[in-house]
C-alpha cells in the first residue's frame, strides 16, 4: 500500500484554495501534503508490521449486540474549555455522557493545536496526523465533526477525508452563524466542494427547521440522513433568585458587530431617563472598542464589560439578571439564549437563524429585527416597565427549556444517532 492520498486526491481536497476565503489556506497546499504523505507511509508500514489492522475500520467495533463503548471523536477547535458555543456544548455533552454511564464515550479531539493568530494556520496538519493515526488504529468508531463557516469548513474537509479512508463513520454537525450566507458567497467550485462534503456524510445534524431547509434545498443532502437536534444546556445550580436593585440587563457572546454590541449600546442610550437599569456585557472580542463606544454614548456608569467569563461566572451573572438580550446580526442557535431560558429569564433577541425556534415572540420573550436599535430599545423598555410581563415570559421560557432544550434531551438524541451509525458499521 503506497499511502492513503495520491496527488489527484490532494488536489481535490484542496480545491478551495485560491477561491473565496481560500487565500488563508495556501499553507495547506504545502504542509498538508507533507503530513498526509507521512500519515500514509506510517499507516502502511504499521499495517505491514502488524501494529495496525490492514483494513482501516478499527479492530473489534462495538456493533449490533455488542456492549463495548461507542468511541466518538468529538472534533472541536479549542477543546472543551474554549470560548465559544461549540466548545460550551461539547463540554456539556462530554460531562453528561461521563456521568450517565452509558455506552457512548466522547473523546474530545482538537482540530488544531494553537489559537495564536499566525501559528494556528500551521497547527492543523499535526492534528490531522494524530487523528488519522488514531483512526487507523481503531481508536474511533465515529467522528462527530462540528462545522462552522469559513476556515472551519475547509479544515474539516481534510478530517472528513481521513475518516472516510479509515472507515470511521462521519457525523457532520452544522454550527456557526450565517452558514447559508457563507455558502452563497462562494464561487461555484467552492459551493460544489461544500455540497459534496455534506452529501458524503453518514449523517448530518442541524439545529432547527431553518437549517434543515437550507441543507435539503441548497446543499442537496438526502433528508433521510439529516437529524434535527437542538442544542441543550444543563439545569442551573443553584436555582435563580429574584435580584434586588435596578434591573440588570445581560448580554453574553463575542463582543463585536455580529453579536450586535453596537446596536445594544445604541438602544440602551435611547432608553428614557426615568427608567432605572444597569447592564453587563460578557464575552471576549473587541472589548476596548465597545467600552469606548459606551463611554461616548454616556453609558460608562451604567454598562459593565466583563470580558470572557467561565461557566461559574456565567451562572453568577445570569442569576443576577432581570432579562437577557442578544441583538445578533447572524446566528445559528445560540447556547447563551438557552442558558437564560434555563434560569427563567425573559429573552429579547433578533429573528435570525434558528432563534425563532428558541424564543417564541410574545410568549417567552420578544423578537426584533437585526440592526434596529430603535426597535430593540422599545422592546427593552417594554420589559423594564412591566415586571409582570417579564416574569410571565421567563416562566414560559423555562418551561420551553425543560421540554426541548435540556442537555439530557440533546444527549439522548445524539446517543440514539451514534447507536444507529454504529449498528451500520461493517462487522
């Protein structure tokens, strides 16, 4: 066996280079071929020496009737302690499966080994090498590929290719805001590559009906392999207490334009002077820029920027909140909204992505149009002036969380899907 990847296959894999967004991946054309060539050679030599099975489907798969663990490589960019919704969900799922004692064994796998801006572009090939080596040795039965727009998509295509070569079942989990817009901005070659990536998967998980329609209609994926699985969050502890003092307005997420930080500040500045309130904005990102903007709007004494906060900090901040506001310009299905719903908070958010499947307008919160500070200010004022309505929305949102968005419900659906994929593995 001469190796897994020939030059033609590498050219196919690297087709996006030179296309929209592909300039950032020029490094891949040089480094990926080197790493994959080594991977093919190492795997070939190991197979010939008896270290690795010659057929790359792993030894002793946990198939039908087996009680062995189902080994799922959970592919994420920054580890379960990372600063994003994907990482937060990965943390919750991993912790749930560890505590539940079921067959599913989630194995967090990094898709790159550095987050330093320049270094991170060279940090994927080593991760590919390790992933491919472990896949060939039967360390994984399934790979759960978390996909977001831009570089995430092109990187995950490489991991997908290796998984297919090693007989590992592939579940593509579509995350990230604005994936539909990202896809539509690509040229025809890149769109073809994206469609093929999704169509070849063994299963595709999406977060709601909005994304089900997109994956079916535009990516042309067979609806039979698509599974709608909403995000989930754990039960908060301790239970939220009614805060005292001026109502606290909380917003959590990457501070910047996409999350609508500018719109939130403009809306807060437009609130009538007779209203009492304070605000806390948590998240990394362009904090100095927006702190300066808040000061220029006269909000320095009312708005606190918390920076990145961990799970404990998030729990404390939301326990003190009167409402949660997320005026994003683009989203998929934000975990932060579910965190707020779990704590019985009314939510004000924009009607983008799958948010309308989380927040029911007029029942669990209020939905406004993106980039509309005036409409957002009206919604915030409405809740500030009506504690009774805020409480009603919060209680309804809490009920919706319990019904649809608990981590146990989310994990249960993934466990069933993993089992289905495992049962279809060759014996």
